[in-house]
C-alpha cells in the first residue's frame, strides 16, 4: 500500500531514489571507515582506531535510518553490495592500504563530498518533490557529516 502523505507517487519514487544514493554513500563510507579502523597504524594508532570506530558506529546508525526512510516513502530498500557500489558517488580503493595521513584525508574528502551533495538534494526535496520530511532528515545527516569532517579536519596540518 502506497503512503497517502501528500506527495505524489512519482515524487515519492524520486525522493526514494535520492535516498538510495545517500544510503549507498553511507554504506561505502561505513565500509571504508571500518577498513581504516582495522588497518590503522603509527604513532596515533589507538586514538585513531577509537575515532574511526566512533565514526563507523554513527554511520551504521545513519544507514539504518536512511533505509527506514526509504521504506516510509513506500519503496523497497536496496541491500546488496553491488547495488550500493552501483549507486554510490563515493569511490573505493580495493587492495590499497593508505597511510595514516591519507586515511584521514580520504575520509575528510568523503564527508565533505557528502555534505556538498546533501546541500544539492535538500532543495530538490523541498521544491521538487514536496518532501519536507526528507529535507529535514537529510539536513540532520548533513550536520552529522559536518561534525565528523570537522573532527577529521583537526588532524590535518
């Protein structure tokens, strides 16, 4: 049964499609952050190991919330690694093991990319799909990514 929440079926699908991209990016960033958590080494090993764990836990919660938002809009949520990779705008680096500095830089760039993309999505939700709920939801995600980016940025010298 399709939701009757004042958004046309076409606009529900458009919002859910954007959210599927967000979900894919969250999952890609989650996996990347986990990989870095597992492979961090160097002088700040324990500090960064804990930081990455804290951040992937935040991402894990966000992933669940995005998936549920898609369901709230009446659509099915993608859930395979292939679907996530195909829908993600973030890139992975298989078989590459970054230095501590490069891990921090890559995660920072990814969070900033997502913040920028979210800023583009919010007006679509507000003005094109009449989906104020998703606009507000993505604004909260944006704020969480801004905070994680700020923390990572503090490690840049």
